[in-house]
């Protein structure tokens, strides 16, 4: 098992640990009625990573380039769906923070048009460029998927998503300052925690 497969396996282990650690809260607040669209969205975002995580680890056991190409496309589609849902949740949260005003709708739509849609196009180009080959003799007996060619264009998709996340963060901080100024002393604690968690999420995503 090489370094990349170890990293993927470690990530999957952390995901399993986090899911088990929060399982009682999930049962109390998500799995029990009444159900809502929010419950469904949470379950999708919570458990989708298990699918692509397991398939990504499985890349290092696949025997042929054809299977590598097929499964990588499936995993990429699942990851893209998860990213779109996550970005959608952040957009809805920001929309709600600004009291569903019309101008924030235009701003968020502009962010999506300028960043998320081009990122999807870049991902498609990068996916089409991937080529797989047999493992070089120097890596044997390590088997699995080995790139023989991959376009570096995918970095553009990541940078666009960073721009999108940063724009949403700026909008969130602006509203946080307004809310903290208006909130009573008793309410400032949970208001600060709400926005602090949003900033921590942003930092975690960027560092990943």
C-alpha cells in the first residue's frame, strides 16, 4: 500500500469515527420523525462520502486501466454531486442570513455563474484527459490504478471553488458584524458561535 492509498484510508477512518461519534445526535434529530427536506439533505451529505471514499480506496486494487477509468468517472460524479449540494447549502444559508433579499439572490447567482459552472466544465475536461496504464516495474508488487497522463487543468477548478467559498465567507462575516452589533449581550454568545463555526468550516475546506 503506497502513501496515497494510506491517506485515503486514513480519511475514510476519520469519516467513520466522526459518524459513530455523532450517531446519537443523528438518531435523535435526523432519523426520527418528523422528516423534512433538510433531513434528506443532511443524510445525503453525511453518507455520500462513504461511497466515493470506499471506491477511491478500491482504486488501488483494480486490475485493468479500463476499470480504473470507469470507476474514476463514477467517483468523480458522486464527488461533484456532493460539492454542488454543499455549495447549495452554503448559498441557502447566506440567502437566509440576508433575509432573502433580492440583491443577495443576484450576488449568489453571479458567484455560481462565475465560479461553480466553470469549475464543472474544467472538471469535465480534466476527466476526459485521464489515461491509465499498467503499474511500472519499480512499483510492483503494488497494483491498482496508475496515471499515465493527466491534465493539470484541474487546479483551476479548485481555485474557482476557493474564490466561491471566500466570497461566501466575506458575505457571512459582513452579516456577522451586523448581527453582533445588534444582538443583546445574552444572545451574542450563540450568534458568535454560529458564525465562528462557519469560519472554521471555511478554513477546514481550504486546508483540505
